[in-house]
C-alpha cells in the first residue's frame, strides 16, 4: 500500500478501475455479512412466528444457501477477475468440500439410519461389510473440516501446477477445467467410488450433536456462513490489495511483461487458484448441512459455468459485485424455477446476453456509473464500442486489453 | 577477460526458416552496442534467445560465466538482464507509480510479495526514476491512459528500476518525436558504463549518434562488426542495408 496509490477510481476505465478498491465495495460486503450473519438469524430465532419481524425458516435456509454461493463467487472473482484465469471447474472444488462435510454428517448419523447399521445406509444397501479406508477419520468434525479445505486445495494445486507450468492459458485452460469437471462427475456417479453414487450423501441427522432439523441450528449455520463470507471477502481483499495482488492483475493484463519483470507467473496463478479452490471447499462444507444433500449433480459442467455467470453479472474484478451477482442470479433462480419452471434457462440466457452487451462490467459498473452522476445511457452508448471487445466473458479469459494500448497482446504467449 | 555476455554459434529455426544461423556475439561489460540489420535479419529473435523467450536449437548463451541457455525468463531477469519490447508494454490497469513498483528490484516470490511493503530505498528509487523519465506529475495516472511516448518512457523506467546489468532495448525511438529521441539518446548514453546496453534500432541517425560499436546482422548471421564509421563503409554492409 503506497501513499502514492490513487484513492479515486477512474470512471472511464471501469473494467480496470475495478482492480483498485472502490470505497463502497467493502461496505456492500460488510452489509451483506451483517444481514446474513446477524440480522436474519436473530429475526428468525428471536421474534415469535406471528410477529411481523419474524423471518421464516425457509428464508433462512435460502439465504444461507445463497451466501455459500456468494463465497464461491468471491473465490471465482479472485482467480478470474483479478488473476485472469477463467475456471470452469469451481463447482468440483465446491462439491469436494461438500462431500467432506457430507461424509462427516453421514458418520454422525451413527446407527439411526434406515438399516440401523454403523455403516452409512448406501454402503449397507451395496452390501459392503466395512468402511473404505478413505472414510476413516471422517467421524471427527475437525478432520472433516480440514479435508474440506485440503482436498480441493491439493486437487487444484496438482492440476494447476501442470496446466500453468505448460502455459495453458485462456480459453484452452477453461476447456481443460471443464473436462476435469465432467470426469469428476462421472467418477462420483459410480457406486464403486464409495460416495453414494448418484444419490450422493443425504438423510443427515445432526452436526456436532445439534439436530439439523432444529430452526436454531439452521439459524446458527446461516450466521456462520455469513461470517465465512465476511472472512472470505476480507482475505481476498487483502490479497488483491497486497503487492502480490498487483502482480496478479498485471499478469492478467500483460503476462509476458510480468515474466520479463522477474516474476514467475506460475507461482502467482497457482497461489490464487489454490486459495480460490479452498474457499470453494469451505463454501461447499457450509452448504451441505443447510440443504441436507450432496450428490454428483453439483459437479455438472453447467454448474461451473453458472458460477462464471454470477461473477460476470455482478461485475468481474470487484468482489462485492461477485457477491451481488451470486445473490441476484440465484435469488432469481429460486423464484423463477418455481414461478416459471420451463422459462428459467431462457431467463438466464437473456440475462447473460444483456449483461454482456449493455453492462460488460456487470451491475456494479452500472451502479457506480449512476452514483458518479455519469448518465447511464451516455455511459452505455459512449463506452459500448470500446468495452464490448474486452469484456465479453468468452474473451475475458484472455485478459482485457482494449485500453492497454497496442502491443499489450503482442508479446503474449508464443506457441 | 571473457565477455559478459556470450552468444555462441546459435541457430534457431522456425518451421525450416533459419531465423538465426550460427550466430556468435560477445559483449563486454559496460559497452553500448547497437544491433542493426534489415527486416528479418534476426534482431528480435536474438533478443528472444538472450531473454529466454525462445530456446536455441543449437548453441549456448553464457552470462557472466553462467550458461543460461535453458533458464526461464524470470530467472534470467533475476540474473540482471532486462528487456524493453519493441512496442511499449506497460501494465495498463496500474498507475505509473505501481508500474514502477511492480518492476522494482527485490524479492519476487508470491509469499514474500503478499506481505511486502515498499522499502525506503525502493521508494526512493521509484521517485528518482519518475524524475529521470519525466513522469513525476503522472505518478497516479493509470498507465493505460498515457500517450505513446510516455508509455515508452515508462517502460524504460521500468527497466532501469530493475537495476539490470545488461539492458536490451528494442527500437526505443520508434514513433518518438525528435525531442524525445534526443532525450532517449541522453539516457541510454548515460547508462553505458554502469550497465551494458544493447540497442536494436532501425533509425540510422540515432545509431550514429549513440553507438560506440555496431553489429550488423543479415539473414541470421553477423555480417559486420566494429566502429560505426568502419562498418558504414564496409561494402558488404552497404550492399545489404545502409546503401539501400
């Protein structure tokens, strides 16, 4: 943090200005955390169900779920919006964290399952006699939580190490991650893999002794998720505000130049990538006790694409925008899939196209444009030509360079 | 005394085209060398070889007695070889100050940088560099908003602040005004001695005014080497390049 660092964002470069903290960004994140972490749980548990201030159990669970998505979105924004690496396998990391938590919850059922066995129901059903070795230790909460972070971290590290070292970047990297997603999903669909096949893990009873059906347990989980979102935001904000963060954004804009400045892009990408994966694991671990199930459909390739959409809609490279995007898109999804079940995907498609064309910087950019008094329409028509080239999510992986002058793209990767 | 940089018998082919053909080039510490040659002579490829962007098919590159032929780009930078690209490459989303901060001399590892603060020395170096390249007043502007000339300046500054022992400068005056060219001459001439400077340039007037020693490349090999006045009168050189 240098004193010479400018404190005001430059509106004409919304996409890039996003790299430096907007004042209200942390406010937005803070308010979201306060609402999710404190206000909603308190209003759920405190006032009597008849009171006008009471918040329903359904709503608490919904918000808890959305907040988990918010964590994923922030993690995605770190690696995509700042480090310029578009991942289409974040749902896998999310699901891995979820499975780790699910394994603990399965073990915590004890003998209360349908078959009254110490083994999880699906193993009894498959006629397994004993626990597979990799289920050992998951009866302990601390171990399971550690695994929820470590497993996605290790998978991401190994995968990322080879991909980044081979200089697989841009669209190619995204395609490879998508393939990883598909492979992981197929693996988890198999009964023999030992995670419950396509039914996944479900029918959980309690967490750390607290019954999951109790509204108070759910309110507590919601509060913890809110706190986790706050910590995730703070961590990512710290990273991008550090000198390492500036190297990451520089790498996004001109990777070759970063290399010739003496940095090893592999290390920086790997760092952002691994941290991001671990945060997804955390989100997955918080998600599973709240929704009560984890199965391989969480790993669908489309789930990973949706994560990218949340971030694009909210605003890449803003963190708070990613949170808002996750809430907005998923909130709309919860509502629309009930109200118009068949139209949901059309809505998502239209939303994505409109955002890409009209506000390539995401809703955050259009807000900040309004706040700064720049007429929204002027901004739209004035900036469209320049920004469209840079900010389409498809091209975004290759780093936005439109205002970077000629030459930025010139010295990019050699074949 | 063995040379600071030795490029020995290097050959590079791209799909059968020999960009460099058995090229040998030695540089003494502190010298200011100009490399000239027609398009396609292999000037930029030579830079790529020295900085590790391209690997030679045959031959070695030695810097201060160390074989760097297979080193990665950032490792070569760490040894003290800096490069300025042909077209200005700055970090458009960062301010001028941050651009210099990013290229500052110091540790470059991700965990160190996560907690690194600018030291007083580094800050001083940045301020000194800002002054040298005349961008002090623009320190808080985004580099993407600078003019072409200013970007060139900034990039030279970004190179200088790395405190390289060897500076590779690719066409530093392309697109510059006469005034800017003169300032660039001053800077580069001032650097020689303390640093070894290699300049690749098309602009012969510029070369004439700064060069102590000139190497002429042609079709991937050294055609002639020596003082500007000698080289200029070399019939081979006149034929392929200067006479044209």
